[in-house]
C-alpha cells in the first residue's frame, strides 16, 4: 500500500543544518562548566590519601586505595578539587582487590546521606 502511495512521487529527506548532540558528548553552553578530570581531585579517607581517583560524580566516587574498606560501612571522606574541598561521609558499595604491578583496592561508594 505504501508503495502505491509513493509511486510516481519523488521522496527526499531534507538536510538538517545541525545534528542534535550525541549522548556521549559533553554539552557546553551558558551556565555549564566543563567537567573536571578525575586526576585533578584528591581523596582522603580518614587520614589516608587515595592512590588514584578514577571518577567523581555528584552522587559518589571511584578510586584506588591501599587498604580495604568494608562494604556497607560509612567512612569520613574529604574530596579536594580545583577551588573546592568537601568533607562528607562515604558509604562503600564495592571493594575489589586488584593485583597489577602492586596490590591495591578498587573502591566505589556513594556520598551518605544521599542528596537528590
């Protein structure tokens, strides 16, 4: 039925002037600051500094740490970045032993209490 409708008619799609932003690309514009790289942050759990910061979001963090942390427990944490320093509580959601050139733990957690 569609073929009969389109018979004899020239069907073309108009070209768009701009494509919508892709899901993976960061959006920039007025009121939106560029995202700071994880390497620019420093994390301290209690008094011990993290080996490397892998990800920082508004809801939690992911980092490498020399000691294990118990999943489900909360720990005092300080996150320091360019122009900001936050002291809060971290609830550990994952602690994975990693052995690659050195022995360390991959820690993931949420800021507690959660802010929405």
